[in-house]
C-alpha cells in the first residue's frame, strides 16, 4: 500500500511551486511507494496546475508585507487551522510536509486540534531570522521566535535548503541539533554546451519577484552605470509582484525603456535562458534560488549578490560565479563590465556553471527526500 504524503504550502507560484512540482515526481518512479496530495493556502496567480489532487484555501493573497497582531489576521489563521484539520481527516495522510514557517505553524496547530500523531516534516526555504526581523516589530519578532522555537522542537524532521540556513535555524531557534540540509534540485537539460563569447549586444536576464527582498533598484542603478561605459547591453526583467509598476516607472524616469524590457512571469523560461548571455540576481536574502541554478544549467555566467544564504553555496564562495555585496550597485556594475568585455572570464564561468549545476540535480534531491520519507514510514 502506498504511503500518503500531504504537502502544505502557502502558494505554488515561484520557487516554492517549482520545488513541490519537482518533489511529486517521485510518483513517476517505477518502484514508487508514495502518493502526494497538495494543500495550498492561495490559488496560483501565474502557474497552471493541472493535477486534480491539489486543493486551495483561498484565491486571495492574504499575507501582508508586515506581520501584525490584528483581528482579521488571527481569524484567518483560525480558519486555516480548521480547514487543514478537516482536510487531514478526509485525506488521512501518513506524513505531512509543510513549507516555511506559516504552514509549519498551522500544521502543528491542526495536529493538536485533531489529536493525531502524524509524522511532520518542516521544510524551510527562507532566511527566517531576517524575514521575521524585516516583517515584524521587535516585540512581535521576539514572540514569533519563542513560538517557533517551541514548534520546531516538536517536529519529527527539519529540512533546510542550504547548510548555512540550517546553521541559522539551529542557532536562532535554539535547537539541540542542526536541521538536515537537502538542496533544491532542478531538471538538468541535456546537450547544453558552454556559451562562446560573441562581439554582439549582450542580454542580461533577471527572473525574480518584484518586491523589496529582490532589490531590483540596485540592479537598475548598476545597469545604468554599466550602460554608460558599454552601451551594447540590454536588461530583461521577468516576473510579477507588488513593486513591478514602481520599477517600471523608475526605468521610464531613467530614460531606459528601450534598454530595459519587462516580461510577465513565465512558466517555462528555457527559451529565455537560451537567448540570454548573463544571469543576474540582486536579492537581499534568499534560501536557495532556483533561478540561479536553472540559469547555470543552461551555461549562463552569473552575477549575484552575496545574500544569505544560497548564492554563496551555489557559487562555491565566488569560484563558479561573481558574488557582489548586497546593495552595492558599484560592484555589480564592475561585474557586468567584466563579463561583457572579458572573453576568457566569460567562457570560463559558462563552463563552470554547467558543471556546478549538475550538483543540484532533481535526481539528487528526490533521492534524499525518498530516504526521509522511508525513515518516517518504518
């Protein structure tokens, strides 16, 4: 009999959705012993979900930029717990896997309400310390830290997406042992060859959500400065988010609407990777950015802010790509100039990208999660 795994997530857009859809590929294995059901608190705004065993709590984005103790938020939390408790009674999972702190909390509360003893996996993708600090008042942040310190000590298995994030979670929540690290994995394309340096217009690609965390403002400043020195470049910004129109207006004000193009979020970005020359990420914080690994798998040399935590691990502290300080548009500009003018560096980093991306394959990720599921099924 197959073991039922219930995955609980906030939303299926972006990197979280990619992770979930990759994980359920375990069902395709010939010796598959697991079935996955998915509960998402929000209906995807951009990603098409064709599976019938996915259910949604709400079609709205109910999560504010700042955490506050207000009646509507508390009522929503209670409704989520009641909904999840009901769904667990109907689905009867053997294991639950919840992604990030909000879902970890409601999963924990639902298990208390239902009085069920279901093994629980906490999956953490985000820089939790900086997320709590940036989205909470000092008092609320302290309260949340105490709450999650208690909850995480009751979880059967904690998985983080990078080793540095695992260390942070252990220290910040005062856990006795360090959580396990399983890197997110991507599908590695076949037949990709290193990119050759060509004396043509260079296309810089950035795929990310438009919000403060992703810090596209720093990228715009860096690109603008680089363009003054090397005008044969173009920037393509791909994604959606609350600050997209604000960023678009900044571009118009800079007079760079011809050089900086906007695209909506795309479900299959393979063509974008193939047509681009450099991938660039300007985030203030990350867990383990899927898009960085995906871009490398297509041979793109990459520039990324050295944000906690994923980029430095992916790029081996800057050996397999260029790391620049967070918010430092001057350093980012210099990195752009290097890659659009230095043939030897460009082609070397393209080769390194392809080789390094294979370490983060979906096959490696599935192998590690399979072991975890089996260990909780014994």
